[in-house]
C-alpha cells in the first residue's frame, strides 16, 4: 500500500474521533470522486496527476480537520474567514430552506438574477449541492462548504503541473514544485476557507493554460469564453479581467499569413461583440466598478496605514504596495492573536494560531521576490534564463503585472492567487538556472532581509 493511502487512513481515524463518521465519509467520497475525475480529465501523465490530486487533497484535509476541530473546541461560530457566516452560509441555507431539491434551490437562487449584481451565483450553485449533501448526511454545512473549497484547491496542483510541463520542466520536478506551491503559498490556507477565492483561482489557471497552446483552435476560444462566463458568476470583475486572454491567445497563435487572416477576422468579430456588450451595459458596468472601488479601494487609500501612504507615491508606490501585500502578514506572527493585529475589528475567530500557513507563505513570497529582483538586475542571470521563458509565459508575466498593479491598493492576497502562480513559475525557472554560489548568496540575502522586515514590522506595531 502506498504511503499516501496509509496517511489518509490514519487521518480518517483521527477525523472520526475529532469530528464524526459521516463528515469523514463525505470527505473520503470526494477523495475517490476527485481521483476518478482526474483519470477521466487528464489522459496524459495520469499517474502524476492522480498522485498530485490525492496528496494535495490529503494535505488540505489534514489542515481542514485541524481548523474545524480548533473551531469546535473553542466554540467559535466560524474560523479565519468571517464571510462564511456573514454571507456564504446564510445565503446557501436560504436557498435550501426555500426549495425541495437541488434544481428548485438553484431556480430560487436565480429568481432575481442580474449579470452585474455581484451575487456569486456560480459559487452558490456548488454550495447548494454541498449544502444538500450535508443536510442528507446530517453533518455541519460549515464543514461541507470547507470541502467544497478543498476539492477546487486540490485540482489547482494539477493545473500547476501542466504549467510547469509546458514551460520545460520534467515530470518529476513539475510534480515536486506543484506540491511545494500548494503547501507553502496561500493556496493551502484558502483551500479550507468558506469563500469563492480558490474557485476563481482554479478558473484563472484553466484560462491561462488554454492560452499556452500555440496553434489557433476555435474550440480553445470557445472554452475561454465558457471559463470567463463561469468566472463572472463567481466574481464579476475577476471574470471581466480574463477577457484580456482572448486577444492574448489570438496574438500568440499568429504563425503564418493564413492564420493571420483568421485571427484578424475573429478579433474583429469578438471586438464588435464586446463593444456592443459594453455600450448596452455601460451603466451597470460603471455601477459595478464604483461598488468595487467603494468596497475595496477607497477605505484603504483614504486611511492612515502603510498602503494608503504608499498609494500617495505615483507608480513606485503601487509596486511597493504589491510587494507589501505579497509578504503579509508582517510581522509573520501578527495573525496569531487579536492583540498583535493592527486590525481590531475581528477577534480570536479570525486571529489565532491556525493562521500558521500564512506565515510560511509570507517567507515563501519574500524568497520569490528576492530571486526575481536578482534576476531583474542581473544581465548574466537573464541571459541564462532567456531560452527557458517561453513567449506565452512572457506575455502572462506582463498581464500578471497589470493584474497586480490594478489591485495594488487592496490588501488581499486571495484575489491575486491566479497570477501569483505565473510568477511562481518564473521563480522556479530562475532557481533552476542559478549556480550553487548564487543560491547561497540569494538564500542568505533572503533570510537576513526577512529578519529586517520582521523587526521593521514590530517597530511599526509599537
């Protein structure tokens, strides 16, 4: 028997003791269902994909069980993410309570549907399904919706593997680095939170992967449209940004004169449709943009914190904000207790020791940033990596920079995970092509500068 199955068996016993039999049975059924889906979806490198999903799911389930047990032990109503009880669980329960089955619950959800009202219809379709299963099994809907996030989070590892594979990494390293990203980036943390962010991240990675095919395929354009449409039903502004990938894909597939004609024709058709869509929905688009600014930007830029200060500096302040956001929490232990946090709005439910994955991701992000900075300022290092950075990856790095730049005023890593993954790929390309002496220098620089950052963070808190 392979080690991951032994670990899962031991974890299941612990889960039954800490939670209950029905909840763990549901988790195991998702493990099996996901494994079947992997075999159906990923026809090549199935062995790696299956192991990736199962290992990621097991790691995520371990953290999920710890979080849920911690929450119940302390009699908290929620843990880490207040939106779970503030929006997602109440709305899901409302749809279930006002219906007789899945389809009538979905019909109730869509009774006042409007494309631009930011109600996360796509998220709730899945949440209703998981909520109904929890009702049938008589388990806590909170745990069920955590599993809803975990399934999507585990599949992110498979998309990362494809990204690595298409950027020249062998299967063994693609597997290893995909697991590393799942564990030490914010993906693990958000894979257990009752929220829509991890679902949006998966959709972003699907869309990015679709653009990596160098041949012009009409079915890929169709798939992109479908992914974008689904993404808008989770978060409107996230889906609308993905529209940039359609012209990106068309440009990347320009290889000969005949294809050029197709690309120009398709671009004109899409451009006319998109322009017509904007004109006919201009007022609603403007309202959505204003609502987004009021919710996520104005309160930050008008405040007195670090981000609001950095936002006063043109361009350089935005880039500094991107870095500052990426290395949160700063200091890395500030989310372990409400007394340590600058934000005093939330209590022990939000600020507790179960935030520990964010501390790991803080260091990982700083390590990524230092490596990329070395690469930017080293002609020799850029020369070494030139042949390994593909044209599609290069395009996505620039798109990712725009994506991060547009959201530089928002202190929220969860909205940025899709394009963080693109920069992780760049980081591993750099890491693979630097000498041992360069690695030692970068490692030492990372550790020393990270310690200095923590000291600076402590002084800021005082």
